[in-house]
């Protein structure tokens, strides 16, 4: 993976080089939704699992990802590619997407049910999200 362009904000750059960011506002919202629905006993950012899922119910084998719309290329938000260093960004985004798909496959192979949600869904479409969560646990 090429290094991020120098012009990028150091905090952003750290996030890009390292792993997924954690404890973002959408993640916090997701956790309070789970709490409201009575689903407790999860673990956060489980490093030993593929993709380090944000929220994991270990014994139920459920993994939840809250994906940032920009980094993971949400189709709804449809953020454009930054004009500066466009080639770098295209590679970066393609790599992110490929990694997301690979992690999903590996988790399923390990017997996990996986829910991936976009941060915009968490922040804007709560009732739909609640239905999704309930469906996930009802399986
Ligand atoms: Zn989005």
C-alpha cells in the first residue's frame, strides 16, 4: 500500500495507515440502539477476528461493522474521489473495498453472521436499522 499523500491531515493519515477507527459517533449510536433493544454482552473492536469488527457477540457469533461512508464508499452518499492525488485515492478505496469483502467472507467461514451498516444509516434511518438488528438476532 502506498503511503498517504503528505498533505493529508495527520489524524486522518494515522487512521488510513492503521486500522479502522473506533468509537465514532455512529458506533456509539449503534451501541445505544443495541442497548435499547436489549442486546447486551458484546465486545468491541475484536482484533483477533478478520477486519476487527466494531461490535461482536462472541457466543451468538454475530459481528457488526459500522462503516464510514467516505472510507468504505457508501453508494448512497456517493462521495467523489478527492481531486488531489486522485490515483492514490482510487487505489486506496479499491483496496478498502476488497479488504471489506475478504473480511466478510472469512467471518462467514468462521460461522459468524455479519451485519455491515453505513454510518449514514445509523444516524439517519433508525427504525429501518432496528428492524435489521432484530432480524439479525432472530436468525
Ligand atoms: Zn452513507
